[in-house]
C-alpha cells in the first residue's frame, strides 16, 4: 500500500492486521456469547415475570374469593346474632309465660286441694250420718228397737198410771183437808 496524500502512517503489516482481526473476531465471539447469555437471562427473567404475574393474578383471585367469602360470613354472622337475640328474647318471654302458667297451675291446685278437703270433710260427715242412720234404722235392730219401744211404752204407762194414782190420792187428800178445814 502506498502513502496517500498526507500522512506518514506506516502501512500496517498483514500479520498485525490478521492478529487484530483475530482479536476482534474473538471479542466478537465473546460479545455474542455475552449477548446470548444476556438474552438467556432476559428470557428467563421474562418467563419468571410471566409466572409471577400469573401467580399474582391467581392470588388476587383467591384474595377476592376469600374477601367475598369473608363478607358473606360476616353477613351470616350478623344474621345469626340477630336470630340469636330474637331467640333469647323469645326464650325470655316464654320463660315468663311458663312461670305465670306455673303460678296459675299452683293456684288451681291449691283451689282444688281446698275443694277436695272440703269435699272429704262433707263426705266424712255424710258417712257418719249414714252410719248413724244405718244403726238407727237397721232392719236387724228393728225387733230390738220395737221391744225397747214397747218396754218404754209400758214403763211410761206404768209411770203414768202410778203418777195418776198418786195425783188422785194426793188430790183426794187435799180435798179432804180442805173440807175438814171448813
């Protein structure tokens, strides 16, 4: 190669150029290797990013589902608390009614007990009267009672006769005395 217009640049030697070319080719291969490595890292990072985005989307879906389930459970819990409060109020009302009915039942039992005792007393009196009447009017005792009545009638007749006799004799004596005093 020749010198051209103006500079004193020595012409490079072919060997130097070849060495330089080999060095550049080697650097090119190293750069291509680095680019491939960088591209591989980039691809891996892109894949990892896509996987993370998919996982993030799945987790957002799970979070949304759990949030919805939590809201539903919260509403159910509030409904259950309201139902529980209604049940407690109803139970309290029922207990008050039950206590009132128990008191009424006790009052009725007491009233029936008093009526039963009164009835039992009346029944005992009636039984006693029946016994007395049975004793007095028992057909087995009728002959004895008739005999007693006859005896009493006889005694009364005798006593009446005896009293009449005494009265008459007393009256005669009194009449005689009165006559003798005149």
